[in-house]
C-alpha cells in the first residue's frame, strides 16, 4: 500500500475532534461527538444529474426527488456547485482527489496515441479520498456502474472492495447494504471501526435505462419510443451532428423521460436510507450526494454531455448531511474539488496536502474558484467564473500548421496504433493493382456499415468495381446524393463516376444497400471505412482486403496537430496570443450569467478574465501529478463496455 500524508489512525471520536481543532484552529469544525465512535461516510454520485432538476434546487415541474429534498432540508446544500469538467472521465477523479484535470491528467477515455488506442488513468501519485479514509482506519467499499471507472483506471485506489459492474441503482443499493452487513458479520462495527462507502448510479445517463414504470412516470410510451430503441447511440449522434431534428414535443418527452429516471434514483435512495436506519446507522453516518456533471436537452443544439462547458453541463447538486449539524443553504460558489477536503473535515480528519479545493465544512460560505476543463482530439477548453461573468477559452489546431501528427517513416509503427475489431478509415492511393493506405484514422462505431468511396472502374449490370474492389448493388439499394444532372436528367452509373457504397462484405464482395453519387468524382479521395480484422507489419486488413501502409502514411489524416494533455499542459498560464504555439489558435468568449443564464449572447470584456485564467493555469501547472506513463491500453472488452454506455468508436 502506498504511503500518503494522512497520519490519523483508527482512534476515538474525541481524539479526532482534538486533531481537527489543532489543525484547523477551530473546535466548531469537528462533528458532534456521539457514543457511536467515528462517523461513517457515504458518498453517492448520481451520474448525469443536473442541479436544476431537483426539487431542493427549485425544480417544481415534476416531483423528481422527494427523498433527496427531505434530506436536503436537514443538510447543508451548496446551491452553486460546479463540476471540474462536463463528463465523467475527468470529473470523478477531480472530486475523488480534490484536484483539477490539469493536475491529475485524466481527460480522455478512448483516444489514439503513439501506443495505440488508450485511456488516461489516475496516477498513483494522486491521493484519493478512499485512500485518506483507508489510512485513517476506515473500511472502504465502492460499488459503481460506469465503464469509465473500471479497475485499472486508478479510481479504485484505496478501496478494500471495489466493483464496477454493480448494476442499476437498485442493485447497487443491495450491494452496498450487503457489504455493510458483511462488515457487521465479521465484527467491524462491534469494534467501532467506521466505513467509507462510495456508490455511483448511472440510471440518469443517456439513454436513461430505467424500468418502464419510471420511464413513463411523467410521459407516455409513444412519446418516448424514439429514445427507447436499440439505436439510441446512433440517434444521439445524428441529432448532435444536425442530421436528425427533434420536435418540441419530442424534446419535452426526452426531458420527461429524464425526470422519470431521477425519480427512480430517488426512490432507490429512499430505500437506501431505510436500510441504514434498520441497521442502526442513521444517526452516525455522514451522507454526501453529488453529481459528476449535467445534461443538455438541445439548449445549444445537442443532447447528452461530454461536448463542452456550458452551465447546464457543469452545475451539479451537492448535499452534505452531517448528523447534529444544522441545515444551511449556501449561495457562495463551490467547486467539486472542494468535496475531498470537506468530507475529511466533516469526519474530523486532517486535510490532505495534495488537495486543491477548499474545506467547505469548516468554512461553508467561503467562495471557491470555479474552473473547468474539456479536452478532445480537436480542441482544449478552459472555463472560469468571476462573479456573474464567465469566460470560455478554446484552443484549436490550425489546418496546415507546422506540427504534423503522423508522418511515420516506418509503417510498422503505425500498425501498433490499430486494434483489431475497431473501425478505421483508410484513405487510399492506387499503384498498379495494389492499394496503399496514405492516411489512417479511427472512424465511427464497429457496428456501422462498411463504406467504400472512389471511382467506378468497372460495371456490369448490378456488379461493379470501385477502386478495383468488387461491389454488388442489391436490388433494394437506395441511390442518393447527386442523382440528377443540372438539367434534371437522372444520372446513370458508369465508369469514372464518383460513388460511396455502404453495405457489408460477403464472400469477398461488398453487398451495397446504399449508394451515394458525386457529380464531381474527380475530387474524391478513395477510401475504405470498416472494421480492421487483421494486421501485420506494414499491412492491415479491412473486411477481406489486405492493404499496404505507405511509408509516409499520416496517422489521423489531419496534417495538423491533435490536442492531447501534453499540449493542454503547455497552454496553462499563457495569455491568449502567447498561448497559441505554431499550428494552434485560440478564442475567448465571455457571458454575463445574470443577464444571460443560457449562455447565448457573448459580451465584451474578456481580457481581465483571461488574466484570471492565466493566473489559475500558472498555479495548477506547478502542482501536476500525472506523467506520460499514466495511460492504459484499451482491449476489445474495454471498447465494448465503453460503447455500451455511448462512448468510444
């Protein structure tokens, strides 16, 4: 077990109170003493729950959270809490360690790199809240449902028991209570040993997989049928890419489905509280309820999350119930990085020297910095709030920039970045009868249809060749695209016509069910998109076709720099103009949230807020825990599990 800077042992409650008094200089910060010994702690994360859909945060459209509202009436409620990012992968490590993504380095859950498809992992140098409680003598258990939090990603550090396939909210409740019963059976409770229990519910995460009675609690089955089908991931992608438009009625139904998911979570939470009471644990257990991020319902043209730093993605609930502590509603801004030091203080433990956040138990009304980050392959975002003004700064690669990602001299290196069973786009060049890959990038879901794009080189009835590869045009195949000439005449299939065939391989032939026609096929770059079934040094196979990798093949096919955490780290603390190294550009937008809470109309005056961002970034850049080795490879099973909850391609 690694050593961490928490020296408190398993000691009596009075000693805990004395320790907290000496460290914090304030006796009032310690929890009320009881005969039950040190307090137990339960941390519950409600994945994808935005604050403004809870009754205790003012939501009155539907009774979504009566049990949580009741607890909030007996607790400290932080009314303005911001996550450190807009999706799970970076956000959970942030509140688990009290540090920002820039410090712990966890930004991406599935991205390509020099060693292949991989995931950022929480470094061992980070100290998790579970490790702090474990070092203080607590039994520690975690029961979660989110493949981004699977073992091997670092979140499990400090847990005696950690299960990442614990099921829905009902099953997680059972597993958590069963674990408490196991502690009692082996005598931990009789010996006065406290516990720290982490539960993570996924039921309010798209596509909101709750029982039908809850899915239709506030709507009807017909209205939400679109969102309950098997193609939910493709539907979300089509909506977010502007290919499918949702009506006002459909959006209202989607929100009602989401609210029904919240009610399911809330009912399970009520049963969890009952289970604690039945076990005699209600009077000496701290209960902390948060979410890792919010959700969008077309407010900015998208559904879901993980695509930005809007307030409806960052504003999350935070309810802290400490037995014997009077209820309060705190309006000063808080950050989820405050959670770690706050829970330690609530339990009477000394602070962790690695945590960045503020202790909101001892000083509930202190105002915290609101800072958040988002990183994907195409951009790095920073957001911060000062008063009612919010700044969002975006860094992007510039097309044609000097920093190229992929000119690989040795084509065998490139095969190391490709995992069989995953879908890639191979852009092609013909050399005699041989097709060579000149650009390669990850592309779409493995279940998507195979696509072949290029010029028709041969045609005979419904059989044709595209880029020399055999294609059969099925009788029911749909023709679309430039199907008519400028004067309205139908276009005939012929040699030299540019097309894109979609279908599946069978006996070495692409069976095409959809064919797109291009009026100007001369500008097409031939390409094959599909699942890689085999690879070797210098070659890879998509379907039945083995392709040779050109020696100067470009990885990702962009010819520009790709954003990664090394680049993001280099941008911390630099002014806007200086922060754009060769190949990059940046843009800042400012919003007045008091006048424009939906962030629709940027205002002027970004310079002073940019200076604030620069100062914040400079500070974070001096306290970084991650290194280049804090990354794991994604197996086929990892990818399948990520796809099952809408992540990875």
